[in-house]
């Protein structure tokens, strides 16, 4: 009876050890991926840090004329 109990305990600790090792590896790879992505996100592109603004004055003037210089048609009642 006692040898049967020891065999079950040994099997339990073997499975527990494999599970803990698997979870430790999973945790390691997860945190390494998170830290790697944070390091990549922290890097900035030099071209994006100095943006150039292009203003199309023709389009702005057309929009201004459309909005504010409309000829209102009177209603004939």
C-alpha cells in the first residue's frame, strides 16, 4: 500500500515540475516580447520628429469663397 502512494506522489511532482517549467518559459517569452516592443516603440524616426506642413492656399481660398461669398437668392413669394 505504501509503495502505491509513493508512485502517485512521484508522478504528481514530475507533472508539477514540467508545468512550472512550461509556465516559467511562457512568462519569460511573454515579458521579453513586451519589453522588446516597448523598446521599439520608444525609438523615434527623425523624419517624423521634424514634420513639414504643406498648406494648399488655392483650396483654402476656394473654400472661403464658397462659404462666405455666396450670393443669396431671394425668395419670390
